[in-house]
C-alpha cells in the first residue's frame, strides 16, 4: 500500500500540486478504532482489548496553491517512540498513550524532512491548518516557530483530549472564527482569496473538530482529519471509541454524505491508507499529473 502520492489538479484553471504524505504509522486497539459506545462507556471495551489494528498512516497534506503553500496538520515525530515521551502530561496520559497506541515513526518521516525532499522551504509556507489539537496532528509544529498556524477558535477554547505539555512554549496559533457558511456546513471559513480552500467544522471526534475542503476544478478534496478512521465507517454509521458524542458525529456523517451527493469528492481521513488509492483514481479519472 502506498503511503504518499502527489497529484496536480487545478483551481480556477491554475495548477495546484497536492501532496498526501504519511509522517509515519500508528496502530490502535481494534475496539478503539470501532466501537458501539463512546466516552466512558467505551473505556472497558478497548482498555482490555488484546488486539491492535494494522499499521495505519498518519497523513498530512501539503498544498502548493497559487496563493502559497498550505499544510494541513503536521503529523507525528520520532520522539514519540521514546519511553518517557508522554510523561510530562501526567501519570494517566502517560499510561494511556503508551498502552493504547503503537507508533512506527522514523526521523525521515517527519514533516520537515518531507518538505525538504519536495524542495519546499519553510519561508514558502503561507499557513499551517490544524484540524484539531491531538498530538499526532500537532507534534510537527515544533519545526514552524515562524509560520502562521491556524486553529478553529472554538477548538482552541474547548479542546478535547489534547496534551498541551507537548506544545512548544512559543505555540500561539491564529484563532479562526468560523463565520462563513459553505454548502451544507453552517460553520466555515474561507482561507484563500479565491475561496477554494475552506475550513469547515465537523464535530464529534472533538467538540469543534474541523476538516479542510480543497475545491479544485476536477473535484473536492476532503481532508477529513479524524471524523472517522475510514470512509467505510461514514457509509455504515460506525464510530471510533474516542468521540465526544456519537450523536454529534452522526450529524457530521450526514452532512458529509449530503455534500458528497452533490459534489464529486475524494474523502481522505487522516489514518486510512486507501486515501492514497482514492486520490490516485481521481488523478486517473481527470487525467491529472501523478507522482508516486
């Protein structure tokens, strides 16, 4: 299974290069990835689960857009392999994150190296967009002390499951109030002047989790963060164990399905390897330039 892909599509007839890149791999308890319960009720089922999933990617997306380079999430870093990595976050977080997750991260997987091999210097980055504040989406911010980092204002003010002790001391993101509407999404914000990169609120995993839609001439690339672990879950109304609310997640699922019925969409959750294959099929369908 491929862990990265680069596709050249178009926004307003201008070339946009989209890199979907894994910054390493994670495995979680099988009953953590999918569970009929959420919150406290789900705890016993996955805490005592002996089985882990297969290795899943930790995707970020790098978008070379006419208005600048945008990065969606910053992925994981090799330091997570260290035995005491979570110790600063307290006894419970340290125990939980060491027991419930497994990581396979090499230094070459980290976001700064991924940018280097693609010849994208930090000074070209217009903004980093965080879908939410969980460590496997934010740990890579350490490499961007001088870059604008965007976070949904409501996510910052009411986080869920974040580990702020892992943030760099300088971390002070630009808070984005979602005052626009986009299609079926009542809370949204256009991030480009061309209005073709849109931050939309897709709650459930956290109280104010977001996804990012890149509206290309060919289709909409829907970087879904942790709405779900796989496209199949959203089609079958199946949920991960770590949602704030399955009821809220269900409402998000319905909006995403409604959006997809009206628009050609490539749906890419942060941890689904098949996201690469879907982007590859998109490139083939629209005869877009493809680099693997």
